[in-house]
């Protein structure tokens, strides 16, 4: 503990004092305050919520008030667990903002520190923390059940439905209850079969004695969400504007609105590649070009220019296992630079590239034609991603994950992209896929990998390579006709427009 920390300056933050600091407009809305009031009197709280309604702001406040308090006032260490590092950074920065806001009553704090968190004698990870004069701290780290061993305090499991091993994470967190700890499990839904939803079903069925809170999009709006957005953005609030904003958000989510906004898990949905399969595919030797074993290589290329990222994956076939050896990612790059990067993988690397499978949709037509000129049309497969083809290609890739024939690096961004692709089964049985767009694109990395895996797994013939040139041993193979390899009707009715970009879903 730093010498600048004076425990005498730290004390519990009474609600009245906090409200006094917030002025006429409380920084916590009604549903956010309800969450904090519930965690204050219950050891285990589970919260199902709409996406993007500001609960990170609320749980960060809860974390600060808990870690800043003295032990005799309920103070304890706080452990925030997310499924990717970017979320931990966002949370700890938000907590630091609260600590600054409540400086007079919360006492001295260290600010955000990045440090090496020792999980056990064999493993450590980079994590973030804020230390308080109370002697307690907030620690934010990526999900790891082992990271809670021997610890004591308040555990917050954020976006629990998207953790790779939620059951084990929860089990580790609940162990902290023995000596007076607390647990908050909070998430948007990710399918009815997800362990998070099963936990909620157990609570509703009386089989788990935990407190349950549910806040959907309309409830958040009724409690002032849109008014707060107007206040922050300097926009005049009107009832008409709120109604139009609400309808616009719901339309953006389309068929996924029930799950993403209204706390209703989709039937048979969730991540198309289940998190547990993604976790099992992780291998320390993947993502390392220097470990290339001279096997045939399949390149999958998702083409984009501005909104999304251009991604090319080089996948080596070793036996019947696909090893992701290298991934090239470009953002807002000129087409000439994209061509140079693809040439590097195909022509100027040690890889024996036997197939380059490229998204031909929209702007992809010219890059595909240019690649055919450079590498030869027999080695390039331009796939028009429309109709049922995206689903068929995703099915081929999923089958390889299920058969344990995929090896990927432990890359949080790649795993997050794989989780973004979701299957939605409508009430009529129609199947569709969707992927949310965020600042990291539109599941671009997932689809580059899917294209490479499908090219390797569902080909009609084998490719051999001699002196760096590829030749086919049969009539040739094209993923463009992939859907013909499945029995008619076997996939159900596909709800994908024929002319849509496959990343739109």
C-alpha cells in the first residue's frame, strides 16, 4: 500500500451524501439505483438486462463504494471479471471516474494501475486495479476461475452469458461467500441453452435462493434512459423524439430485439459456435507462423474497405486438423495495400497455399478478379455470399469445431468475433444468422476463418502443390456451390435475403 493512503480518510458513502454531490439530476437512474440497493442486502444477485442501458456505470459505482468503505462498514476487495480485456479496461476507467467524483467521501485512491495478477504459480495475467485508503482494491481481469482461488471479496461477473466457462467461473465466485463475500452476475441473454439462462430458470423455479433483477429496454426508457441521453448530448427531450428513437433502436436489432433488448433468450440461439467449443479450440502453438509444418494452406479472405475490417486467415492442414497460422487485419486500407498483404501470404511466404477463398459480395468482385489474375483462377474461389451460402459455410466451420479439428490462438478479439455470430430460430422455424457491428467490425475475423475452414473441410477434391504451384486433381472445387452439398430442406427455411451482404444477417 502506498504511503499516501490514509485509512482514516476512507469511510462508507451514505446515499444522502452521494445524492448531494450529484445535484438536481442524479447520476444513477431508478433502475440503476435498484440494482445497487439489491446488491447491498443480498449475497448473490443475478441481473438480466437490455444491451447498452448503462449498467457498467452503475456497477462501477457499486464497486467504488464497496472498496472505499472500511471493513466494519461492509468494505471488501472487488473482483470484476469480463470475457475480454477491452471490457476490463472500460470498467476500470469508469470506476476511476466514480472514485474521482466521490473523492471527498471515498478517500484517497491510487488511480488506474496495470499490474501482473498472479493466478497461480504457473500462470499470471495483466490486469487493472484501483487501490483505496480503506486498504481494499478493485481488480479487473479477464475471466478465469483460477483467478479467484484464495481470494475474498465481492465478485462481479459481467456479460456472464458470453464467458467461455461460465459454470466454473460462477463456482469459483460462490466459494467466496463462505467468509462473507458477495456475487453479482449480470448479462444480456445469449440463447435459451446458455448456462446463464439455465441459472435464471433455476432461480425462477425456486431451486436457487438468489435475488433476480430484470431490466429491459422499455423499462430503462420509462426510468429516464432517453432523457439522460438527451441531457448528455445536449438534445432537447420530446415525447415524439423518444418514441422515434426507441423504434429506431428496435428496428436496428430486427429479429434479435427480443434477446438483445427485452431479456427474452432466443430459441436455439446464442453464439453459433458455442463458447465451450471456442475455448477447446485454443492452443498455444496456433497463431505462430514459425511453427508452419509444410502442410497445405487454405486462405480465407473477408473483404471490406471502410466500415469493417479486411481480414485474411492462413489455415494449415495437418492431418485432418486446421491450424490458424497467421491472420492479417487491415482497417480502412487502400485496395492496393490489401492486395500487397494478400500477396505476402500467398506468394511471398513459406506457405503452400492451395486455395484462396474470398468474399465476392459487393465490393469484393474486383479484388477476386485481380487475385485470379495474380494466382491463377484454379487457386482462387470467389464466393457470392447470398441466399443460404453464409449459413452453409458457417455449418461447415462449426462441424470442424465440434469434431475438435480447429486450433486457434488465445486471442480475445478473435474469440469475441466468433461469439458475435449467432443463429436465430424464429417462431416459424426459420433459421437466420446475425452478427452485431461494433467498433471492431462485423465479425470479420470469424468469417475469414469460416471461409478458410469451409474450403478445407467441404472440398470435392484434394489439392497438391509442386514447386510452389497448385494444381487440381479433379474437376475443381468452388464454395459458391456449397449449399448444393446438403439435402434439400435439411437446414430448414433460410431467412436470408438473396442480395444482402453476408455480414449483415
